[in-house]
C-alpha cells in the first residue's frame, strides 16, 4: 500500500440544487411488473422542488487519525465509528474524535469493518485479525493473522467474517458460534476464497461477494444448509462484487467493478454509467430516510430518486471521488468515507439537506428519530430491519 497521507484543509461549501446539475433519466428496462423503474418507485420518492445540499469535509486537521477511510458505522448510542487504513480506529462522540491503535490492543492499524453486537460490544475487523471492544477495553477476538474485510451477525448472534488475501492468509469465510470458529471454503461450495462482502438478508440468509484477485467469482447465498451461487453466466453484471444490500421490496443489489446488478428473485437488471452512475466501480449503496438512493463509486457519489440521477464529485464539495463507505447519521446527515490511494488526500464528507444543522450545532439538540425505513448504513451495511 502507499504511504501515510498528511493533513488536508477543511472545506465547507454549498452545492447547487439538483435542478442546476446535469441529471439523467433512468431508461425503462424489462416490462410490466419486472420493470426496474417500477421496482424502484415502490420505495423511492422524487421531490417536486429540487433539494439543496451542503457539504462539509473532515480530515486529520479535524481529529481523524488518517484520511483513508475504509468503513463508517453508527452504533446504538449514536456514536460514529471510522475504520481507517493506517491510523487505527476512531470514534466521534461529544463533538470530538477519540483514537485507538495497536498500542491500545488492535491487531492492526488497518481497520476494515466495525459492527456492534446485541450486548453493545464493538467488533473490529482488521487486516491482521479480529478485535472486540467492551467499554474501553480492546481484546483479541480470534483469527489472528487473517486479512479480514467484512463482518456481520446473523439472527442467532453468530459472527461471520470474510477474509481476502488468499495467498497470504488463506482467504475463506469464517463463522463464530459463541464457542468456536468454523471455516468455509470452496470445498463447501463457497463461490470463491477472497471475500469482499458479507451480508445478512431479511430471510436470514448469508450472502458473500468475491474478489479473486480482481477477476471475481460472483456472489453466493447460504440458506443455512446449501450454497446457491451466481455469476455473470446467470446475469450478474460482473463477477467482482464489492457491495450488496437488500431494498425494502426484497430485491438484492450488487455493486461490482462493472456496474450494479439487481436481482428480484427471478430476473436480473443492470445499471451502469450509461444509465446515470458517475462510475461503474460501486463500493457502497444506501437508501436514506428521505427515500433517496446513494451510490459510492470510484468516480464520486451518485444520487437517484426513482426518476433521475444526480452525481457529485470533488468539484461539487466531495472531499475525494473514491467513496468506500456511506452511513446516515440519526440527524439525517449523510457521511461519506473516502479512500483515494493518494498520499495526503481523503477524509470524510458530510452532506446535509437544506435546513439541517452543522455538526457542532446538531450536537446541542435532542433530535427526533427520522422516519423508519429499511436502509443500508454501508458500508453502510447494518443488516437490521
């Protein structure tokens, strides 16, 4: 990996309304009830008056330990956690960042995924193993030496961890049942050994997305007994799958290096830059509480309201174009974690709809809960509905 980045300048600016930016309509695909547009209009909502957004940037100048952000997560007590590649773990609480590193017990300062269990403990996946945080204490949680990228919990509270770098640490999918670890590999019909994404759907099934040195082996779905695997031969737009989530209608979405695939259980639908995405490499996806979809890509952020696309890049206020993770804060603001692979660049961008308060001001208020929607906090990947 490249060297550590330095501090960048904080940047706060207003962005033009969506009407002032170039928008693209989504073409009809398929027909009848299987139309992708018809599916999206079930839970997305276009506004009669275009929204105005503001952007704020957070970097090492504002307390982050590192500008390369791999994961963002909001826990049950509203703290925002940031996993950085090189600077360890950071948590935003009480209008300040607190940082944890290898000196505090982390296996690695390359933190790739953060999740919370039912007991309120924070589980931390790193490039060199798994940690768990109970209160202020960080402990070893197993899988030492494994390059972990993604973790999730199933309905029974079992922990699933995806491992990549197969040549260095073996790869595979690991399950912890509160007592012991079980490793699943291609011998058990796992679609591939390098796991980029692990996701729990509303039926209790575990899905994985694969990397396989950038070639990919598609996606797999485990129902507790058997694997059902999908690849480009079945309709997946590309076999290298970085992200996935389930929409409120039960359709599965897959972000790949070649665009987006949507599977309704019978048919596959695809979206690419030809349809409005700012870039075909899609790393994270989210539906916010205002019923808008967001896509983090290698070339910026794309926004879709069920009718038209709008995209945002560094020119519009985004701190960097490569967006790895998205989470919606309880106050309705959207946090975008960037990972530009460029020394001194990166950080977090916070996007607010017009009328929302800035970060310091919002901390002074007791805010009402946003409307409840089934959403992806990305990498905002909280699989709780």
